C-alpha cells in the first residue's frame, strides 16, 4: 500500500496540526458523482456511480441501448466488480445513493439530465423535462431495480437524502416531524415522514424563506442523533462542512473539509480492484502533472453511518472528485475519483471539525 501524507491544516476543534484523515489517492478516471455505502445485507461496501460517455468502461461499448447516454451503476468497492448497470437510469445524471437500513433497501436518486448531452432518453422523460423533478430507483438486492418519479416538488441538478433518527434535540426543533431529509443544490430542503419507507412519495418542500442554506454544489447530508445536527459537505471547488440543528442557522467549519492535495496523484494498492486507471490513455501522465491542472476538489460523499444500527464500521471513508471541473486546461483526462480514510467513526470525524 502506498503511504499517504496527512494534510497539515490546523483543526479548530482539536488544536491538532493535521486533518483527521489520510488522502489515499485516486482509484478511477472519468467517473462522475459517486456514493460509497455499507450494504449490511451482504456485509460489504458498494459504490453507486454516475457514468458519463467519457468513461473508459462505458457499457455502451457492448450494449447499444446505453450508447451515447449517461447512466448509474453499482460496483463492489473491494473487487471492482460491476454488480448492476441500472438500465432505466439511461439518460439520467447526478446520481446519489442512500441505504435505508430500517427497510433494508438501497435507493438511488437522480435528475433528468443526460451528462452526454443526449436528452432523448429511451425510458423518458422527454427532452423538454430536462432537470424537472427528482427520480428514484429502489432495490432489495442491488440487481433488480424499480424506478419512480418522486413527488418531490423540486427542479435542478443535485440532491442527497439522509435518515433522521430519533433524537432528544428534536423536542425543541421548529421542523415538522420527519424521518428523512433531502438536501438540494439550491439550498432548499425537503422532508419525508413516510413510515413505510417508500421514498417515492411523501416529500414536503419546506418554506425556503425560513429553512434554507447550508449547502453549495453537490451536497451530501447526514443527521447525527447524538448531537442533533444536520451535517452537510458540499462544494465544486473546495468541499466545505456545515451544520445546523434547525436548517435555518448554519455553522461552518473554520477549515475546508477537502481541498486539492498533492497526495491525490497516488494510485493506492488498497483500491486497485475498483478501477484501472491504466485503461484510460493519458491518465497516468495527468497524475504525474497534477499541479498543472488540479484546482478543484468536488462532489464529496461520506461513509459509513455507525449510528441507528446501520453498521459496526469504526472507520470513515470520503469519496470525491479530483478534477479541473471541465475547464479543459489540460489535454489528457482531468477527472479522477479520490479516496480518503479516517481511523475513527464518521460521527467523530464530522464532530472533530467543530
């Protein structure tokens, strides 16, 4: 395994000279929004990935229905094996994965924007509904998927869903009772109190004159019942961490949660099974010249929940983009999948920044 240096930025909460995680490097190239989750049914880590046409392993090379379209897929974290390509996600973008541990269901949320630019989707919606509404896919086995158009009254690109477990802090909360929360890229918030766990229905858009903010581009949200805070990570250039108990007043960590780092040029052995960077011509040259194009760390997500009975994993993982955000300043591939790891629970990791 390649050694990775820790960033030397002061943590306001602990007074330490290092951030509480290790940058392991990058494990794949030209994959877009990614979620790493613990799938308790099979005791394994899985990746939900948004696949653009530039990806070296785009399934459209073998299955014509996918050709010229973005789509979502599930992949095993340790082996890199593709578990399933979600056919009815063809032409969709900005995928986000969420495991509902109460109902042992994996949910994917996305919006109708083909990242390849082809808005003529084989399973709809029509081109004139691009970026209209939030769609969802659910599965009990990560192989067979059911697609829904949710009743979430929101239009835009990125959303993220989190479970809101019972907490003593909810007794004084101004928010209506809810079991799930949806963050949006525009800083508007939706909640859901559906007891059946059907996340296709029951979404309530909160009054955005009162409940707003706390996010930048591509948000990810987690609720910690131990302290009653909604934590978000978001950002398309630097990834920032914010928190709030009421979705009204937000506190921002005094240092960036993630920022460009030279250690992202590593290709760690620990995750070589996941991707094969050598498959993409020019990718290795890009990593040798990271400082010439890497100005952005973006689209971060977090794993793994260790509260509410979700898992017994006592380590944390961060997945994020290492890219030039499409600026085309560099001729070779300039969009990589980054990975960091902390030897502490996700709960402690989030709290350590405050």
